[in-house]
C-alpha cells in the first residue's frame, strides 16, 4: 500500500475547464483544448480515470486530457475527457455522483478508431440544454472511402439523474 495521499475528488474535477455551450467535439478539438489544458497527471489518471475505463490502460501508449466540465447540476457532475491510444482516440462523457464519486453513466461521444480495415469517425455536439447530437461514419481502404449513405446519427439527453438517455 502506498503512502502517497489520495488526490481530492474536487481537485480532480477542477482540472476540467468550464466552456461555453454549445460545443462540438471533433478531430481537431483536442488540439485547441490541449493548448490551455495539460495532460492529466499520472496519479490523477490512475486514481480516477483508470477505474472508469472498460479497457486496459497502457501507460506507455495512453494519454488523457481533461476537456470540459458540464454546467453545474444538482444530482451529477459531468466531465468530458479525451483518451488517446494506439490507432484510436475518443472523447468520453462520464457523469458522477457528487456525494459518492461513483459513476452514474458513461458514453463515448466522439473520436476516431481504426481496426486495420475500417476507419470510424464520430463527431458530437452538446447543446446548452444538454442534448447530445452524434454522427458517425465509416470508411475502408487506405484512402478512407467515406460514403455519407453509411453515416448514422443519434440523439441523447442527459437526464436530471445524470443518466445518458438515447432519444
């Protein structure tokens, strides 16, 4: 057991900047954000983000950046972070119980992934009313032969409880 003191949850939440809504999360968004927001410290990632992630985190090839904090809500804290791994990156929305610090809900909002054959790109917009609009497209081949007819659009809303509900 380490003698290193735990980082306060409130300090972790403070790493996520307040932004003006609506906001769009796409391919270039993290470049703008990372100019003002440094990568999260390793201890903070290990303490708060790694337990939320469903897939293994390889410290050598994984980077996290705190992107934004949703407006204050009574029943949840909403945070969006960027995770980059080999051949993929994603913007993830997580809602947390402010009293217990436990995850209420989690959703990959946007990002890019490549499985060796197909490239998938997803862009998301979050409105002032906490509506989420998401568009995904896939393409195959080395030139990413994207076809708009293969795109999918989805709509979500963040409920008062912090749950992310598809509409």
